[in-house]
């Protein structure tokens, strides 16, 4: 892995887990209602079906919230499909962060504040809550890039 090329690792919520919880919950409810409407062998079959749907609901709920994780370089942004659960993505990022920071030079605070200001379109606020007065105005990119 070329840790120097990584510009960002982003994680954002997705509704996928909630949608699947809704699907499994609805199917569990539907199968349970049908099981209560029938008798004998059909009751056992529909109860087993409802149990399977409930198990799938519990497994999906237990795995935690879903997310979309992406890695960004200067050339492209790629999704990281294996990191589709928030806990797994946070664990991977906590393992990757020291490797990336070791491969890249730390960004000076003044440059970081300048980039925040440019991204927001307004004055950057320092961690102490004050607006810096002397933020360098040099571009992080060389001329003509």
C-alpha cells in the first residue's frame, strides 16, 4: 500500500442496515400472522419460517449500523466494500491511521487552518475558538498545477 498517496478515508452512514431490518421485521410479522391463521403442520412450517426471518433480523441488528467507507487519492476515490459496518470501519481506520501518519509528514497547523477556511468559504476557527489573524495565503499546490 502506498500510504503517502492517501488523501482521505471517509466513513458515512448508510440506510442499508435499517432497510434490511425493516424487510426482515416485516417478513417475520407476516409469517407469524400466517402461522396464527393456520393449524397443524402449516402452523409448524410458518412458525419455522417466522423464526428464520427473526434470526436474520437479529443477526443484522447485532452486526450494528451500516456505513459506506471510501479511500481517496489524488487520482480517484474508491469504495471499500468489506468495511460496510461502522465498527469494522472504525477498527480498520484506527489500524491504518498510524501507518498513514508515519508515511506522511504532519501538516502544519497554519496550513490546516487555511485549508479548513478554504473548504468552508469563511474564516477558520482555531481549536481555542479564536479566528487566526495571520494565516498564510500561499497555495498548497505549485503554480500551473
